[in-house]
């Protein structure tokens, strides 16, 4: 029986190869290494820690079921991330709000005190949020985001640009407000 | 490779990343995986059982039917099979089959 210590020292590619061959212990080690980034991604997208963890579990369950279809062990990270985006998009489609009105956030002094990056992300529409998170948090290119989400490349570029601009406005407003309160 | 050139925003995102504890997430996932594996096993067991029962029930019927068809075919074709023409034709048919097999596997 392979010890957990030995698996912990392995690089990711051999671990993935072992998991693809049916080694559940190796898959468990992969989950340990990747769970934080996938859960953080889901938290940024869903703005709900419990929902994010449930969606992250679905990602790893789907990954376990379809690991045999992975073409290369070195592509595991990007493949897992694409799976996570698919799980999020499936959740969104199944739980689409009845109206498509964009959320409007007016910056009141009380609100701006509480605002932070996650709250600022919550203030932008879901598709825009997804593109901004994938671009800035996951470091994906526009074409990679387009391939992962199914959105046209032009739409992705527009979402990332406008989303980043809105985030800057919201976060600058927060900093100014905090600064004014400290000065006053 | 990212396209964006906004280092402030990228720094903000990097700073907001927290390392989340593996437990109890990994334990809960292990339990769900175990349940899925058991469900998959029971599903396969059910399918195999149904197929076995269907085969066991169908075997007498299929056997009887096969015997009946073989008997009927023998009765109908007996005259032809034991005729001089059949005796002459059967080695020719065998040779033809052998020649086709040689041509296919060359």
C-alpha cells in the first residue's frame, strides 16, 4: 500500500497518471492540492461559500468520472479549470434569475465601508464577473476564456474591459471613502 | 497566457486569494465518491442479474425453436443434400471459399 507521504512528494503529472490508472489515493492527493483554487474560483463566481463548496465537489466528482478521457496528464490543471467553468455555467442555466436586469450598486458611505473585491465582483453581472475572474484570477487569455465559456471572443474582450473598469470605480470609491473617514 | 495589462487589479486578485483548509471538504468528497462507486456497482449487479435471468428463461425456448427449425430444414432439404448434385457441388463450394479467404488475407 502506497503511503501518503510518497504521493505528497510526487509532481502533479505522475499523480494524474496514477489517478487515470484508477489509483484513488493518488486522486485524493490531487484533490488536496487543487481544492483551494477551485473553491476560491467558485466563491468568486457564486458569492456564497456553501454553494461554492458544493459546486467544487461536483467539479471533482465529474473529474473523477471523466479522468479517463484526459488526453495528457500535464493538461490536468487547465482541464480541471474548464470543468469548473462548465459546472458553474450549468448551475447558472439551471438557476437563471427571472429578470436579466443588471445589478445596480449605489455607493453609499455605509456600503462603501463594507465593499471589498468580492463585494465589488458581486456588483457586476454574472457573465462579466466570470470573464473578469477567469482573466485576472486564473490568468486566462481572451481566447482561452472564449473556448472555456462558449462566449464569442469579442464579447469576452468587452466583458473583461468593462468589468475591470467597473471594479476600478467601485474599489476606488471604497478607498476614497476610507481615506476621507481616516482624515476626518 | 493572460492578455490583460492591469497589474493593480491582478495584484488585488492575488492578494485576495486565501488558502482554504482541505478538511472537511476532502472527507465529504471521499464520502460522496464512495457512494457513487457503490451505486455504480449495484447498478452493474442489477443489469447482470436481469441478463442472467433473461438468458435462463429464454434458453429452453430458443433451444426448442432451434431444434424445430433444424428438423424442418433437414426435412425440406434432405433430398437436395443427398442428391448427386449436392455431392458434386459441396467440394467446389469449399474450394471457392478457400480461394476467397486467400485473396482477402494476401
